[in-house]
C-alpha cells in the first residue's frame, strides 16, 4: 500500500500538492468558523502546505534514489557479463 501511494504521488506531484493545499484551506476555513482566529488558521494552513511539499520532496528523492540503485545494479551486471 505504501509503495502504491508513493508511486501515485511521484507520478501526480502537482495533483497531490494542489489537493493537499485544498484540504489545508478547508481545514483552515473550518478553524475560522469555530472562531479560533484567522491567524491560527493561516498558521495551520501554511504548516500543512509546507508539510505536503516536504513529503512530496521526500517521496521524489526516494523514487530517484531507487532509480539510481537500479541503474548501478544494471551497470554492474554489464561489467560482469563483459558487455
């Protein structure tokens, strides 16, 4: 399940970020409706958006690192086979 989610987010980065942003704005709006204050809602929205961007960056880095490992293994096989 974790790999499927990571693969989907890697292929749909912009959708993930925009969707997460929309959820953060909805949560911020709900906070404002409960009269906790606009400042707190803005802080939460910014924090959630920043968290989404960091998570997307981490997933992207993880996917790139796997690609590098796969290429290195393929290169090692080529060297062993004399290709």
